């Protein structure tokens, strides 16, 4: 178990820089999730921590020791790969034992450790099987087991659940979480799935285009996204963004000629009054207006029933953007109806249109 | 070309390629360059004196009528072997692909001549066609046809073509059958629903789809007939009678080892190398094309 | 079957049976020839049915020996062929595995030069460079021994390419997992790469064994000492030794013995054989 310190890490391939100065301090026993769209550089960052990619500049230290030039095997880490990378010709036992064997553990010790891990992961019955005789979930657990037996300082996960079907993924997510609670090993987990990120991480690092957009606990990122990117990436369905103008007194946002929305905290101080901004609100932060005449008049395009909630898609007058609204319970709404909606003021996000940053 | 992650550079990779490179240099590159060098020398048969004469050996070769006729003979021989073994193999593969039951049994019964050495194949056919006691020449005599490949050049040529073809059928058969079985069954079924009978299906669907295999086999068969049949010629006819079966590769061997015309033999080697290089390049072009396909 | 056409099916079977018969006919004649005695041989016509001398001839070939002075036991020749085939197949596989490993898993100066040097061997069959190669072997004092018989033939571009292809399909993560587990290059090669490519190795071995066993011209040049003769070239020597009146019954017996091992390999390991053939030639 250890603290992992990532300072000013960059990665370049020739002239092109793909990671631009990432800084993170991961404390001992923390479960941190690096999340972002594919190709954003998150896997590269993980592979740099593992020692599988060279570090262009900056330092990575594990447990107070700079590991920049150390071989992967000397960094005291273990890694679960997306395709598990189980040795196809070895039994489950041998797969788990291989790392220990190379580290010259005694036969007896290897046996004890592998059986302990197997028990923890319910793999005891499968120890003599070959990987191809296992189901996807079982392979996943063997890959986990291979990490656990080594008792490393840090666990690295490279999209470990993305090859499983949806149901199994939810189940394995829970197991992973339980396992981490038990072992309390510092874990760094890479995924492109925001649900996985929100449910697993103590903290998230959202990466976009090689920049760390925001680092923090899931709820904080959800409630106070630092940028349009983070706001749009986390949460499903995605947040609605509408171009708007802040009134002179900073108390309302004008979405179109006839549509004004009050904002919770007056924005007069930020010097953005009478300027164009991006107004963001999540689909779940609308409610049906009590009064028939006031609120946002949404002309309904179509509605979908999702069981516990109803998803309504429609447009505001003078604006072509399709707005998504999620209302709890079932509502029977026919197209072309005009719904009067209230946007909950405390859940309104205002972003700078140029920089994309939160105001 | 190379893995995403790789081991750090160290002396190790050099040690790993060393055996292969040493053997390649000692037994391939050095002899080949020697051949090029010798092809420009005029040497007396005892190797005592030699004179550097640039391309005179080549000039001599190209103006040599015997060499020219050897070249033509090689082309005829190779075309015959390639055409016959490809056609027979294609027919057998098509029928083996057509029958539902027994494909594997037929395959087993047809592929094993691949394992027979060319010279062994030559010996057996020589026995069968032996002018005095061969079983086939006996029957031919019975129907009034005299067979003596020791005297009749055309018959000698027919004999080595037969032996070389016989041995090559299994190789071609195997590739044709593999190519045909790789065609999705649904394609054949669609053609059948469209109303195409077996013969029409073969010529309009199967044959065009295995054309890459056919092309590949053509190159391989020419290489085989040009070079690997040396054993058959050497054992069965020794190039005779009266050079009727002397093909290029046999002439290189014969002029060098028996005739001791080192320069001329070396020049012939170099020409053969150029032929192999051309064929290899053609084949690689084909592989590139196949990747897209 | 797609449609019912008994006639077409019958036609196919007829063609195939004819094909099998034509392919098998020479072997039948060989077997028949090997089962008669020296007295029956010169009588025309030759028999089409086997005689009763098969085991006597077999014994003659092994115990008394064949060839001009009958000093040549087929057993010794087969043994030499076996050693040659095993050394060529094993040697080719070993050096090709190592160089493919270096080329795929290391990045080092001159890597591409080595790659092209190996590639060149593809273009130079032994037949076209036979004379200068013979000189090299003679100068190295490798005539009349197993080294001279095999080493010049074991550089192999096709085998190297095949293993390169196989290694390229091994997932990168396997190497990464092994590195994290603590394996160095040779460990990875031995513990992971070799076991993972074992069927490819076996398939290639089948092909190369046949290639090695059937070598003809090279042993003919390299060996002058009768104790080093291989069986395939031995047949040729027997034909030559008795130019006027070949002992056909013994020659046919030797021929039969020369093809039995490789034919058994092809039939017994058909799956591997087909895999090897179609993979190396790609």
C-alpha cells in the first residue's frame, strides 16, 4: 500500500504531445478512477505508471520512491488488462503463481497465497482449468487473482470490465468495490464508462485531449462540473446546453427572446452581465410548473417511457436545440403539447462560452 | 512489424540473430557473391589461372544456341508440368469438394505423394517405363507403340514431365481444396437458389473466388519445375538422350561439376538467381494484393 | 449437399477413385517389385500382383546390404537420413525462432538489415548456388559429416517469416503481463512464447522433416564416404552401380523404405502437415 504521486507528467510521440502536464496525488488506499473518452490519453497515463511506456517528462513516485526508470517488475505494482492477458497455456493456478515463482517464493508459500486468493475470489474449484475453459467473469477474477497474490503496493486496472456483458459488469463492479474495501490497496482504474467511474471511484480524474479537466469526488464533479466537457461527460442522459445571455442585474439568464430563467446566485460580480454564456441543466433538474402560465414552454417532440421515469424531448421557442427532460413516474404526453417547466435554480450551471470553464 | 512494447536494446538481440546471420552469410550471401564474381572470370579447368573478363561469359551464353534451346526446353517443361498438375489437381479438388461424404478420406489418399522425394518418384516411374521390362512399356508394345526413353528424346521428356507432375498433384490439390472449402457455403447455396447447376457454379463462383490460390500455385509450380526437379532429371535421364531433357538447373550443375566450366556455370547460376528473384517479387506483389482482398 | 443429383455425385466419385488409383499405381508397382526375387525381375511382363519374397528382400536390404558390392546396409542409410532430417528440421526451427523473436520483440540498430539479409535466403535455392556453396563447405572441412550435410541448409527465411507472423498475433498484453510478473526476455521466450506457438512449431517440424529427409543433390555432393550415404541418394547410387542389370527388386525395396517414413509422417500428422504447408507458404 502506498501513496502515488504524479507530478507534471507529459507524454510525447515525436513532435506530438498527447499528455500535457498531469498532476495527481493519490493517497494510500484510495480508489481513483481515470475517466475520459477513448483516445484521450488515460490508458497511456496508466501504462506510464506501470512502466510499460516511457515518461517524456515529469516524475511518478510510488511510496516516496521515484520510479521513472524502474522496470515494471521493480515498481511493486500489479495490473489487470482489458483482455485479461492470461497465459493461455497455463492453468489458473500457474497463471496466479507465475509472478511469485519468478520472485523465487517457496513452493509452500506460493500454494498458500494462491489458495488464499482463490478463496477470496471463489476460484478454488477452477484452479486446474485452462483460461479457455473459463467464462468471461471467471477470467476476470483470475486476472484479479494474479494481482492479489503478489500483494503489490498498487493495483492498476485498464478497462477491466469492458469485455463483459452488461449484467456481469454490474456484478463485477460490486465485487471490485467490496474487494477494495477488504484489501485497501491503492488502486488506479481506467475506464471510459462514466457510470463505472461514478460508482467505483473515491475520486475521479477526468481527462480530455491529454488535459486533466477536473479531479475530485464523483458527487462534486456531478454537482459542480468545472467545464462544459466534464458536465457533458458525466451523467446520463447528458446535460442540456443552451446558449444564453445574462441579464444586466445578473439575476436571470435569457435563453431566447421570450424565455428567461432565474439563476440561484446572482452573477453580477463576474463581469459577464449582458454577455453570451452557455447555460447548462441536467434532464433530471426540471419539474412541471405549478402555474399554467409561467415557466419554460417546451413544445414536445416525442416522449419515451423508461419505467420509473419518462424522457421527454422537445424544443423551447426561438431555439432549435433538442432539450431532454426527465420526469419521474409515467406521463402520457402527445407530441406538439406545450409543457410548462421549471428549471431548478440551484442546479443551473453557467459556463464561459469561450473557455468552456464554469462561472 | 514490431510490438508496441518491446525489450530494451541490449547485446541480446544480436546474439539471437547471430546463428541465422552467420549461416546466411557463410552459405548464402558469400557463395552467391562468389557466383557473381566467378561469372566474370575465365578460368582453366584446373583453377590455376583466371582472368577477369567482365560480362563475356554472359555474352557467350546469350549467343550460345545450345543455351537458348535449353532455355526454351525449360519453359516447355515447366509449362507442361504446371499445366498438367494444376489441371488434374483442380479437377480432383473440385470433385472432392463436391462430394459430401468422403472428402477427408480422398484427401488422405491424394496428399501423400507430397512426401515422396523427387528422385524417388523418378526412380519409380523409370522402373514402370523401363524399355525392356517396364510394365507400361510392355503394354505400349502390345498396342504397337515402341517406348524407349533412353533413345527417344520426346519420350524421355514425357517421362520426366510425368514423374514431376505426379509428385506435384498432391501439393496443388491440397491448396485448391483448402481454397474451395474457405468459400462460405451460403454463397454456393445462393447460387444454387439462383438456378446454377454444379458445373456452372464451379466456373462462375468457385473458380473466380479461388483465383488468388491459382495464381499463387502457378508461381510455386514454376519454381518447382525450374529448380526442384533437378533430382528427377539427374536420376532418370541425366539430361539425355542427346540433351533432350537438359533443363537450365541441370545444365548449371552439369557444366560446373562435370564440365568444369566454372565461369559459364556461374553465369548461368546468376541468371537463375535473377529468375528466382523475379518470381519471388511477383509472389510478394500477390501477397500484398491478397491482403486487400 | 445443395441439390439431389445422383449422377453428378457418381461422376465425382468416379473421378476421385480414378485419381486415387493413378496416384497409387506407382506405389503398388513399387510394392510388387519389392516382393519378387531376382529371377522373376527380368522376365517380361513384370507381375502385377505381389510375390512372396517381400520379407526376404527386406532382410537382404538390411542385413546383406544393397548396391554394387552389397556393403551398404539400408539401415545405416535410413539412420543417416533420419539424423539429417532431424538436424535440418530442428536447426531450422531453432535459429528461426530465435531470429524471429529478436526481430519482433526488440528494437535495435541494423534490425532491418538483418531482416533483409534473412529475406535474401528465400531467393537463393540451393540448386542455383550449388557450386560456390560446395566450395565453402569443402574449405571448412565439412565434407562427409553431418554438419556439412545439414548446416548449409538450415538458414530459413520462410520459417523465420512464419514465426514472425505467429509472434505478431500474440497479444501485446501477454508480454506486458509477463514483464509485470517479473519475466526478462529469455524467460518470456521460454515460458510464454514457446508454449503459445507450440502447434506452429509442430506443424513446421512436419514439413521440414520431409524437406530434410528428401534432400538429394546436396548429400550427393557432400558425401563420398559410403558410411554417410542417405537413403534417397543411395537409390541413385544403386541405379548407377548396376547400370546394365539393376537389381530392381532391391531397388524397389529401398525406394519403398525411402518413402515410408515421410509418407507416414504426412498421413499420421495430416492436420499438422496441412497447417504447416498452408502457413509457411503464405
